[in-house]
């Protein structure tokens, strides 16, 4: 595994958000398969810990929006999470889709040569532990693979946890605002990239981040005008829901 640096950046520009955006139930294996059918070779997912410490995929802290479960997802052990229906909320075609473990998605990506952006999305209060366990888990799953996953998080403590257990797996700081000291925090955490709300990028910020030796990525870009702006600014990566609109073959 070569170290990921600004000059060695193996990841494609186009990244399918939560698998296939809104076209399939987010963070289910069916969604990642659909994103792949649209030609995508890199995916973003949201990972947190079950009550018994296993990384699984869920965006919200709670289960209600995207499953038939109730309460905080991280309060349930994996065995209970595995019983949930994570597809019916979306449409009948996906009824019975399971809540996947991170390991299940890793196996799918590794077997097919797909790249993965693991957003570490801790249950509140579990930031550092989640980073540590996701780090250990990813290091084990991707051992011997040429290209590691890319970790990202809005939570510096989660990135610090991942750095402690998997220093060789690259990290990115997610930003929804340019809070005081955010770029210094990214540098302190050894981040290789900043992943911004796309509206935050302008020429000055792109130059500043690149000048610090980091790559520049954006979420969640669903309009052509926004994608064109980001490409013209010279940014490196675009996370999108619109796998049906953007061809990942576009350079
Ligand atoms: O990782 C990019 C993006 O997914 C961050 O926001 O809320 O969609 O997880 P969110
Ligand atoms: Mg996310």
C-alpha cells in the first residue's frame, strides 16, 4: 500500500453519495450495487458502532427515518440491527434490505476493485472510540490491498481515533462551515484532504488548502452548474447523489 499524498492520489473524481444518492435506500448494499451499475467506482458511506462495537452503516443517529427500528442505532447490538428492514421506507422494490456492516461493504468494494470513502459518523459521545474501531476494522479488511479507503469525518476526535489505530489510512476533515482553526486542525490530524460543503470553495480557499498540501473535495453536488464551478476551480473530488445525471467517465 503506497502512502496517499497529494502527488499520489488514486481516487476518482466522482463519488456516489451513500451508494446511489436517493435512487436506492441509502447505505444499503443494494444502493452501492446500483451506483456501480451507473458506472461509479467510488462510494461514500456513513459508519458508526453497534452497541457491541461493530461498525455498521447508518447516516442518522436514530433508526426511524431509514429503517423499521426505533431509537438510537448505536444502542442495539449487531444481531438486532441485522433484523431490521432498511429498504421499505424507500420503496417496495427494496423491502427487506439489510442494514450492512462496514465489513460487508468492504468485501463488495475489494472484490470489485471499487474505492470507498468511509465517513466516520459517530453516535454522539462516541467520537474517539468510533474512530479507533473503524480504523482497526478497515486496517484489517484492507490489509494487503493496493489502495486503502479514505476516512472522513466532521468530528476531529473521530479522525484522531482513526489516526491512533490506522495511521496509514488517509484522513480528510469534513467541513460544513469554515470554523476557526479548521485548517490547522486538519493539518494537526495529518489529513490529506478537506471535504467541504461545495458552496464554501472559492479560488482563495482552494489555493490555501492546496498550498497546505491537501486535496480538495466537495459534498453533496447535485446540479450541473455547481459541478462545473468546482471543476473550473481545480478541485479534486465530487460527492453526488445524482448518479443518474453525472457520468463518472467525465474527467
Ligand atoms: O461525506 C459527505 C457527506 O455525506 C457529509 O454529509 O450528512 O450527507 O453525511 P452527510
Ligand atoms: Mg455522509
